[in-house]
C-alpha cells in the first residue's frame, strides 16, 4: 500500500467514526440553522437599510424641498459674484492703486495661475477633485459620524466644489439644512460647470490672511502680490505651497501682522508649507528632487517688503476718487430706477450712495481719472516744503478731557489745475498733511474768495450789459451803502480811475460801483452758471459779495473753474476728475462728456481777460508772478485777500489751463504781515511743477484769441465818449478796448472850462466874488455824470493837473484869521499856512522903511507859503473864496532896512492900513520893577 492510499484509508475510518457517534448530523443541523439565521439578518439589514435610505432620502428631500433648481445663468452669477476691490488709474492708464476696502481681491483667470498652485491646492484640499462629481460620500459619512459622536478628531468632508458653494451661495451656518443644500448645489454645479471653471472660481474667492500692508486678502492673485510681490503665474513651488496651506487657518499661517510687519515667528506657516509639499509628493504632483529643493527654500527672505497702500500714498486723491465715483454710480442707479437724483430726498440719496460704495468695494471696477501722475506727485512734494510757508499759529481748543489747550495750527494750502477746454482736473493739492487734517482744501473747504470775486461778479456783468468798459472812469471816492461804508485795503481813496486800473490795483470802491450798475439778479444767476453752489439769499441781497464777502465761501475748485469760463470765450465747462468707469471685464459703465454752458459773450470774456492781464504787469497786485515763472504764457489773473487777511488767493488762466491757489489757516486767523502774498509764491511753484512735466500744456505759444466785435478806440476817460478838444487839452484821452456794441459814437460834452481855486490842497470852482488873482483856468467835470458822487472828496492824486468838479468852495462866513509864523531869512519870507477851509490865497505887503504906507508886492494861491522878499518891512494877509481879507500879520524886517528922515513914506493904495489911525504901541515891558542902582565907584 502506498503512502497516499494509507492517508485516504485513515480519513475514511475517521468519517465513519463521526457518523457512528452522530457528530456529523449535529454539525449539519448547526450549519443549517446558522446559515438560515445569517440569511434572516441580512434580509433584515437590507430591509433596514432600505428603510433608512428611504428615510434619509425623505429627510434630505424635506430639507431641500424649497431650494429651487437653479439655472446655469443664476449659478454663474452667484459663483462669479465675489468681492473684488476697485482699481484707480492716473491718466494714460498709470496705476494709482486699490480703493479702500475691507478685503483686497484681484480676479485672475486659471491660465494665469502657476500649475504649482493648482497641484498644491488639490493635493491639500481635495485630492479626488478630478474624480468626484461634487461630493465624496465616504468623506461626508465620516464627517457626519464625527459630528454625531462628538469626536475630537475631525477630517474635512467638503470638496472644493462644496467650499465654493458655501462661500458664494450659502452661509457659514452649521446645520443639516445648509449641509443638505450644499450637497445638492455641489452636484448641480458639477453638472453645469467644468472642473477648470470651478477651480478658477475657488482660487479667486479663498481667503489668504494679510498682505504686506496689513490688509485682508482673498484670491490667489492678491495673495501672490501681497505676500511675495509677484503675479500668480510667477509663483514657484515653495511659494505656491506656502500660500496653498494658508486657507485652512489664514490668520495663523499669515506671515504678516495687522500693521503689515513680518511676524517674528512664522513657524506655523512654514510647517504648514511642509505639510502641503508632503501631500504633493504623496500624490505624485512633484518629484522627490523637487520636494527636497523646496524644503530648503528660505520663504522669509522672499516676503515682499511693506508697501504703502494707495490710500496711504495718495490719501487726498484716493478719497476724492472714491467720493466722486460713488456720486456718479449713485446717479446712474437712480437713473436706472427712473428717478432724478437731484430731486430726491436726502435719505434716498444716501441709500443710493451707500449702494455705490458697496459696488466700489466689491465689484472690481476700473476707475480712470484725469490726474497727471508726475505733476500730481511734484505738486504734493512742493506742498510739503515747509520753507514755502509762514509761521505756525497757536489755537486755543478743548482737548478730549474738556480742558483748554493750545494747539499748533500750521498754514495750509489748496490748489487745483484745470484744463480749460475739457474741464479735466490735471492735478490738485488737497493740503500739506492728510494725517493732521482730513479736509481736502482744494475740493471741499469753503472759504471767502476776497477780490478774486471782482472779475466774476463786479465787472463781468456790468461789461456784459454795456454799463462799464475797461477804459471807463469809475470814482474811487468814499461810498456809503446803508450802514455799509467800504474802504480799500490801503485805507485810502484814489480819485478817478479807469475800470482797468481799479481791477489791476484791486481797489474795492470802483468794483462795488461797477457791481451796482449791473442787474443784480442776472449777475448772481451768471455766477451760479459758472459753478458756484453755495450762494445764499443773504448773499443775493448783500453788495459786499461783489468783493468776496460770501456767507459760506467757495471751494478752490469752484472759484478756479469759474475763471476758466473767460478762457473758454464765455462758456462754462464743469471740472471733472473721473474720465470713465469700467466693470472688471472692461465694459464701460460711465464715460464723461463735457457740456459747455453759455454764460458771457466772447467779447465780455476777452475784455475781462485783457483787464486781468494788467494784474500781472508792473503796477498790478501780482506783478512779481512773471519773474517767478520758468516759462512764458499769456496769463490773466486776479489776487484776493479777505477781511483781516484771513484768506489769500491767486487764480490765473492762460489759453490752455487755469490754476488757482488758496492759502491760510484752517481756523480762520489773520495771516502775519508780510505773509499775505505766500499764495502767489505757491502758485508760481505749482505752475513751474506742472510746466516741468507738461510744457506744451502750461506754456501755449498762442495768445487768447480776440473775437470779432472788439475795437480799440480813443475815448475821453471821464465819460467813455469820443474825446473833444477840451478833453484832449485836459489830458483825459485814453485808448482802450470796447465791445463794438458799446463803443462810443458821440463826442464828450461833460467838460467845460472855468476858473478854480486851491484850498487845503484841493481844487474847487471859483465863485463870482473870488479875487481873480487867486484863480486859475481849468477843466470842469459835470458832477451829474457820476450819479451823485461827491467829487469834492476826490483827492485828485491821479487826476489831470487842471481837472476839477463843478463844485464851489463853501465859505465859513467870517474874515480869515491873522496869518502867523512869519520868518525872513536869506532873502526869503515864509509863513504858516492858514488852517481855515475857505482860504484861497495870501497877499504880501511891503514898505522900504516900515514907517510909510505898505504896497502889495505878491498874491499867492493857498498852496504856497513863501516868496523871495526885498530888504525892508513886510506883512501877510489871508484871503478867502469870497474876497474877505484877514487883518495884517505882524510886521517883519527882511534884509537891511532903508530909511530917509527927510521924506516920510506916502500911503500906498494897496496898503490895507492906509487912512487908519495907527494904534498906540504897547508899553515897554520891564521885568525888573526896581530902579537900577548907580554903578559903584
């Protein structure tokens, strides 16, 4: 028997034994029972599972029963509707930076993202991203069991698709209801969108902590720029791994503090980077060599240095762009709703503006401005030059505790440069230090504009109506308007001046007289057409507004913009700063269009410009300006100083641009003596700044074009009519420009010849009884020509030597007082001038010996008090306008007296004492009343 057969025999005997003992039958029964029980359990489990699945499905259905089936367009709008910070640009597409926002985000397409980023995110956040249909069931089950059991170990159950749904459509609420909707929408999203679209959207919405400015960032492009200073497509492997690890806990892994400084300890972030690299290696996304090299990368060394945000670098500009953009978008929103924004109630306007601010912070708009980058930066630098400004002022204010303290208040500045033709704001200066004062002194601060108002309101309306022309004479004499008695800045009056001269020298009285000639309502309407928005009813009734006495004041922008009207031949073009606004895809939402508004005729505008040219010429109040400039242009401008010198202005325009400057203290205080013309220094500095970078703009080679309808004529300046021979002889002929509609066509007849006298240094018409010896021939002015102006008060400083009003000198009704103060030295007799207002001259009498009669040897007008005298005895009398003569003065000897004892002097007919009994001489005076002693022997 073989060995195999032996084994078989033994196995047969063993089975026979089991059968004999009935063990097989028992095992068989046990097996049959166990199998049947197993089958029953399996059936029950399957039934239970079906019941549970049905219940679960029913529960899930109940949770999402109100969730609509979202269309592709709806899902697309939701997914791609992520916050993106709006971007600002200088002109010529030069970047300013981002607007202020709680979150910095920049959209980027998937093709512009480094492949390392995609692999790192997928390996870390969703390794089965390309296999699943939006959810991973086992991951959801695992996360659910951990939630139900309260396990400390949690593993993420959300795919990238689910995270996208959670961030863009649902809230972060922790509930089965939200989770059920998340699952449903994730499946829907995967059905409608490609994996690339989903990944791109995720990489644009995920948060990445803080950037080097300390701002919160979201999206891979903003993170790449904000952490490493590169675009998303330039990120290398370790950089991509570092960023991909941050979304799990952004502010723990972020390398920057809230202030933008690099943290001392970045271990959390670097350890997380190593974890990401390890997962990439495990998933086969990178090679061991790449892994080892990436671990040696010095991340800290490649962090971008702290960057100033656009708000920090350009605070005045950023805020101004934000403010103006919000206003534009608010108006667009109201228009879409069929509403007129300007007619809405304030609370409704505020709602539209609030919505506009949301768009600016979330919609990634592109805002293009008119600002020239180089000019703006240069003017900002100039404004920070402390040596261009005067002294700091101490202001008494209350501190936070309510105690009075003294606070330093430096001098401030506001300036703006506007292109005339378009209204584009080329540059502006909002102030010296935004951190000290958050008020834009160019576009928001309201200040009285002083004498810069004169061309706008005092002269232009009167010239437009033909009431005044540049060569017309306007009296600068005392003026009272009700209780208002204005004066000039030098507290003097200057007589008869042309409107041209009065403007060049900035005298107040002629400006007020010009304003009073024009139609007041029409003048203010024109001012509002030129962009003034702060005119009150009080202003409309106040004459002082014509010289800048506004209730609220005006901004530098509005004041400067108004001057540009004259450069635009009388058409107002509203200044603007926002050129266009685009959405993030480049669609134009707004494009500025200039709309000129006719205000003045081209003829009036040119005449005003020609008058303002004289302001910058010798004798004008801005005569120093041309010498301060590095270039030449045809400038026409106006200075302005308000009451007590609290505000100082200079605004000037040339054929291309208009530049305005205000200078003063934030809390109105008088500028120190000698510092009231700093505005002109600043103006010239800003003009030179602009010329450096835009010479053709600042220095046009052409002059202001003279329109048709302007003529140059000789006129009699006293009346504005054609000169007569008498006007020529009086020296009153001038040559000036006219609007041809108002050019003179008749000869002047307001002058006449006549006799005048001089009293108290002034000229008056002689009366019929005035002794002819004291009169002179001159030209008389018709008083009525000046509508009741009292020409007696004209000082005559700038008049012709023979010009006087047709006004008689009033007499005081008594004989003049005796002349005193006689002196005779060196053959010259002199005396003190009479203090009486009606004395018109003096007579001098002479006697060779003093014993005989005196003879008149001279008649002098009242402005002369001396003459050469012969040797002998003399006295003087005063004569008034009606011929009354004073008593003789004391007699005085001149030179060596001549005597002839044989022949006494005979009385002369000119001797005022002839025929009168001489008075007894006064008794001799002797202070010593005692008799003199005899001399001693």
